[in-house]
C-alpha cells in the first residue's frame, strides 16, 4: 500500500540505506580514495606497529595516485564506516586489526566493495596480508626450550585479538615440537593495562619461572618497569624476551631478545593488493 511504501522510504532516509543498484553505480567510477580502519584506543598511534603500517600504506597509495581516509572505530562500531561507504567516498577498505568475532568483516563481506585485512580472519573467503606470526613465535620459544629453559611464563594481551591467538598458537606449538606441555598457570592473557601486566609480572617472579615471554613490546616495557620497581634484575634473576620488537626496546639495558617484523612493508603490500583488486 502507499502508506507502507511511505513508511519504508521514510525509514530508508532515516537509516541512510541505499539500494545495491545505487551503490554499484557510485562504485563504477573511482574516486581514488582508500579507507584505512584502525582501532580506537588511547595512545594507539604510539604503538609502532600501527604507525609504521600506516606509513607504508600512505607511501604505496601515493605512488598509485590514491588518497587515504583514516577511520578510528571502537569495538563493534560501524556507523562511521557505513557513512563513508553509503556516500560512495571510497574505492576500498583496509582493516588494521581483526577480532575472533569481527562484525566489521561481516559487514564488509556483505557489501560490493573490495577490502583487505591486515592480520588474519576466521572467514577463509577474506583476503588477508600478514606476517608468519605463528612460525616466528614458535621459533623464538623453541630457541628458549632448546637452551634448557622449561619454566617459561607468557604475558599477553586481549585473547579476542587474532594476533594474540596466533602468538599463543606459536608458543604452544614449540612445546609440542619438544614433546612437552607449557605450564598453564604461567600463562597470563588479557593483560590490557599496566596494572594487569604488573600483577602478572609479580606473580611470575613468585612462581620461580626461568623466563618471561612478552607478546609485544609495550607489555615488555611494562614488565621491565615493574622489575625495576621491585629490584628484579634481568637476566640475572629472570630472563625476558618479546614476540615483537620496536624502538621502545632499542635502548633497553640489558638488550631484550625479540622478534622483528617489517610493518611498513606489510602496509605497502596490503595497499598494492587492494589497489590491484580495485
């Protein structure tokens, strides 16, 4: 009926809905913009991984004549991204962080627009660009076990982040390689703030662990801060390594053994792959 039709059109206008045909017409003409979606967290740009990736993306985009739209989204937030897409402002999307259950990937998969994920996705149909994190973390932990270090603690971040899952998988795989099992009570995850890292570090010291593996540079720095406060010496009292290296760890004394990745190149490859799809 005409009344129902008016109600539907009114709702479409209010919600910003556009028909697929309308969207397809908008995307038939390139506007040479790429949208980069990064997590909205305090001090996120101080984390070298995101900064270096963005620089790589920007350099690759500039060489191809593209511009970057940078969106910062909270967990589960979609409206800013929906607005960019429904207004036809972008030719493609790069996601810089993925979750085990990721509503942003679910949303983009239902749209008629190319997108690429930095990291990994549970959806095998999604194109991802990533380092071989599992293998790298496995090699690092295997190096420790091979030196006769068995009581190894692990301090990591949010278990819902796919990168945390991959680092954990590499850690566990190394024990399997040697026919051993990690000490579960020495694995501390969801250490997302300084206080939880401090608490985990103190518990590890009291458990007579031989070594702490930190999942990233930020956690490693916070562990060092805690040790300095309680007068624990590295490596005399306990050994310390990191699954991720950055300039935060460059001037640590003593030096911290860590894994180094080329984040800028990761951004370059992701941008070039996306432009190729566009």
